[in-house]
């Protein structure tokens, strides 16, 4: 019952010819074909660009995890003297941003 019969196609073509005219249908088909070719070329170009970017993004060497501590050049961290613990700097008092704006 839901199948497309040959007479359905014939009725559809007759309706298209009556709506658009016999002269406009070939022009419409031609422009549709051009548009599809352009879309196909652009999508192929995008896929090629993605592949090129992925190839360039690959590292030339494999990455190894770093073992030990990372130190910045020229910076030597010295441990606290024996018997003395690290002390945090004094905490700054909390200032409400709204109150600070109102004080100005």
C-alpha cells in the first residue's frame, strides 16, 4: 500500500511540468547539478584540509613522562631548615566588592 507505483511518478512529473513549465525544468535541473558538484568539491577540500592538518599536528618524536620534580631554569627551591615548618603568609581580609564600590 505504501509502495510507489509508476502512475504516482507520472502524476508527479505532470504536476511539475504544469507548475514550472517545460522550459524551466531543464534549467532548474542544470543549476541543481552545478550546486551539487560545488558542494561535493568543497566537502572534499575540507576533508583533505583536515587530513593535512592532522598529519602536520603529529609530533616528530614520542613523548615521555617526566620523572622527578620540574624546576624552572635559574630557580632553586631550598627546603626549610630542620625543625622549622613552612608558614603560610598572613591571609588578606575579605573585602566585599559591593561594599568597596560603595566606599568610593
